[in-house]
């Protein structure tokens, strides 16, 4: 799967923030990754994967995520490669893999990586896990629990991609949110404001409510009354 315009824009923005040495490193690293495309798996770790690990030192921690996403895209990393890089990586490297998923994986093959991230309490990983890839592929039950995970861990629901669409008129999500709010209140804890925001999204739309409402009664006239 390719997402060239988004990736090109990402690279343009990143290069504008890097100094000359970091830009030169990025050019070399992405060229090495691109050269690896289509090659059979090797026993030795490919050079670009070593570059992936050192991105924080070369580009700075604030820009490492973007650099790593560009490397994964340049290598056209498939789900097997993404899984290997994820499993061998630090939390920061895993976050970059999660961010790259919507640009590289068409189907649901990478959902185990999303599930692994959602089982952690690392808010950076949870936030990355509920991005566009999860919005496209998580089953309703798992997606609802991902939203609750954000509320549990304090991840702003702004991180949840396509929240408005997926939460709309979701009665089961509304029930789960109500149960969670009740548990918090019973324990004397505050209810996150984000919960009320999501709960409002689960309400049926005004159009749907109007469509299912009973038609108003027509006022009777004198001719309709019995004499």
C-alpha cells in the first residue's frame, strides 16, 4: 500500500526542521531502505533497520517518529517486517511502527500489533494504536474497548481516529460508557470530561430520532365527533 502524497508532505515538513547533517543522514538512510525493497530476507539485520534504531540520535527525539515512518515507507515494509521491527524495538520504535501502519498495510494483518499496544499502559503506544489503521480495521467490540482504554489511561480521545463516525449511534458503546461512569461515581472519582464527549456522540442523530418518532395526532374537527 502506498500513500505517496502524505509521505511526501511528511518528508518535506521534516527536512525543513532538520539541520544539514540530519538531512544528509535521512537521505542516506531512506536510500538504503529503498534499495532493500524486494530483496529476500537475510540472516543479518538489514542496514536500514539499524538506521531505524538510531533515528533518535541522528534526528533528535522530537523528529525520530517521522524519520522512522519515512524509513519504513522507503523499505515498503510488509507485515512480517513490521512485526519483527516492532517486537525488537523500544517503545519509541514501536510507536513509529504503529504510526506507519495506515501507509503500508492494506488489510488487517497488522492488527496483532495494535492489540499488543492496547494491552500496555504506555500512553504513547495507546495513542498511536488508535490511529487510522485501527479505525479502519478494529472490530466493533475491540474498538469500543480501545476507546475505554484511552479513558482508563488518560489518553485524549482526540487521538482516536474517525471517532465521530464509529461512535455515532453506538448503543453498546453508550452502555459501556455508562457503566464506567457509574463505577467512577460510586468510587468517589471524577468522570473524565472526554467520556461525556464520546457519550454524546453515541446518541442517535436528530434525523434518526425524527424518523422513528410517532406521527403527531391530527386535531379532530367537529365533523369527526360523534353526535
